[in-house]
């Protein structure tokens, strides 16, 4: 049986009922350097944490998010891009990602809810600064109670369509 340790998640500034997340140390030897670059290991950890992550986003925002684990081709492409840029692949946060699709007038209210209920590592606001490809949204890198990174994406219905189209186009180009 897999060992699980309870962790506390803040809701409205207060510690709430324990949420259970699986840490890599529950499944693997931490001396194994492939833990962060082996898709099977990363996806297994992410899959086991999908439900608690979804529940924590729901508690923080009142909205049931879409939660997904990054697909293998996308994961491997991102690992390669990080290595080419000399960046540490262990800092990839969107292997486990939650997506909120909301109306534009609620975007910054929900960002505030996330910031008040998660340990936020980084916020990228592409509504204020869209990418050269036209991507708009807010990507919030959070550290979960098990010390793993995850990402919460905030979109409007329109920005979700654009983001999905860009992801599909980028994924179809195999440059690595």
C-alpha cells in the first residue's frame, strides 16, 4: 500500500481539513535523479495528486477546475526546451495543471483567491502581456503541501480557445 501523509491547505487564510497528496518519496528513492525527467514517474505522481489538487482549487475559488496531467510528447518537448535553455527541468510546474475558465470581470478576483489559498511561487499575467503567439491567460505556479510544483491557469472562454489552438500547433511541431 502507498503511504500517504496528511498536509494542511489554507482556505480563506485558515487551515482547513487535511488534504492528502502523494510525494515522490512515497513512491521512489529520492537519490534517483530520473524522478523529474522520467515521464512515467512524473505522470504517476501527478495522476495520484489530481483529485486533491482539483478539490483544493474548488475550495479556493468555488469553481470546479479542469485538471490534467501533461501528455508525454508535450512533457518530453518541454524537458528538451529547458535543457537547451540551461534551465532545471525540476522547475517545470505544469505537469499537473488546473484550468479555470471564467468571465473576464472575475479574473483578478480568482487570482486573489488562489494567492490567498496556495503557496504561490510565480504569477505570469498574459492578459496584461500577451505572448507573440497571442496567448492570453494567467499562469500561477504553486507549491503543493507535498512540496511538488503545479500550475493553475486562469482563462476566459475566448482565451481558452486561443490557448488550446496554440498548444495544438506547438505540439504538432516536433523540433526536438
